[in-house]
C-alpha cells in the first residue's frame, strides 16, 4: 500500500533550525505550548476503553479515546497512530491536535488517547495516573486491533506520554505484535528522577508550579469523587513534583516512595530491549527533560532506535521558520515524526 507523502514534508525533516527570536529553550517551550493551532479534524468518535478490570473493592478503570477513522473500506490497512499526551495534558493538547491534523491529511487513522483521569474523565477510574501505566497503552492497542482488524499501528508519545510508549516498546521487546510498526517519543521523560529534580531548579520553578497546581487540583477532585480512597489532606504542604510523587503518587499507586516510582516507571530501564523501529526527538536545551549518559548510551547502542538531538527546540516545541510557499507550518517535530511513521507503515 502506498500513501502519498505530503509536499510539506519535503526538505524539512533534516536538521532543525529554530524560528527567529525563539533560539532559547524556554521561549521555544512557552511558544509551543500557547501558539494557537488550526484544527480541521472531523468530529471525533468517542470510545471508552477498559484498561483495568473491576475488582471486589473498586470499579474498572476506563480511558477516553477520541478517534478519527478513515472510511471503513480502507480503514484496516491504513496506518493508525495512537497519540499519548504528557503530564497534565489531554487529547486536546496543542501538539496532539497538530499531529492529528497532519496524520489525518496523510490518510492515517488517528486515536487521541487520554490517560486515566485526563480530559475530564476523573470519574471513570478509581486510580490516579502515573508514568508507569504503559499497559494502558497496550490495552488500547489491543482493543482497536480486535475491533477493526487494524494492520499497521504506531505509537506517538510526548514527554510523559513518550516515556509510556517507549516503556511499553521495551517491555514487549522482541515479542511486540507484528501490527506495531513504529514507536515515537518526543521530548520523552525516560529518566524520571533527574527530570523531576531538574524541574525544581530555580529557572524551572514556573513550570513546576504550573504542573503542581493542576496535579493538586486534580487530586482534590479525586478525593471528592472517591472519598474512601483518598485523603485530601495529603495535598497540604507539597512544594515540588518530587514531594507530590513521594506523598501521593507512590502511596496510592503501589510504590514505596518517589525513588522507587522513578526507577520502576522509567523507560530508561528497558530501552535496550526495544526491537521495533523507534524514533526519539530530544532538544539539548529542553529546560527540564534529562537524559543520563547511561540512558543515551543504551539508546545509541540499540540499532532499532533513531535518536535525533538538536541544539535547540525546548520541550515538545521544535518551532522552525514556516515556509508558506511549501505549505510548511514550521512544526518540525510533527513533520519529522510523520515522515518516520509513513516510512515504516
């Protein structure tokens, strides 16, 4: 099957050069988060997927997937992308919308996956969400393959979502299903501990405070919905992401503390086992995502992984100069990952 590669990809998926006046990682990060995106997607088909079964003590956990399907007669053989957002994001995050539009125009099926509790779905799961729930992505994959007979799947994850999809690929290893054709992580948080600690640096405190505001607000909502499961008083006096993960994430998710959580949930532990074509995009001026030397060594020694590290790009941004004559919007990472995905479809 041949799928036409959009003209907007040609000549723009090589070395990244930042957009004028956005050579700083912080400026890239902020602009990438707030620049409005054009959205021409058709209305999504909402699908709830059970990712954790009910038990005697709690209800099942479900996630909301917003799907954009190609016509039924061509749906199964077309590439299908499952896009997973980052910490405190949702299926409506800017980068999810941007990628979805490009993928849709290229003839792909698109599944915008919300993690547990995200996208206004707190009532659909009695549990919190965290960076170790890679099996949720596998449940979503299996559900849609079974339902529609999909033949070519790709996983795309940004930041925390990048950790999830890379962790899943590593856990599957050589036993990954033949339907999984590629995995892509953009600014992936594969080294959770160092990245969480980098968020607490003075120059990154605004990012950390923004994350904490939303995390604590979400936790308090969960405590209202499930008062027997959560003690809202545990949200008092938390001033860093590490404290949140130590006092809340770890306690309610089966870890002994933040360090145990960061170790067990990090994709870095299993990157050497990835056996499907994988692309990792990382900017060296990302304000808070860190790749340790050990992790970078694992990546570089794995022939299944392509690592592209740019000097600039910030966190999940990679804003280059647009070129209207070639219908290029300047979202370099989105064009680059689309090209990679199509080459392995």
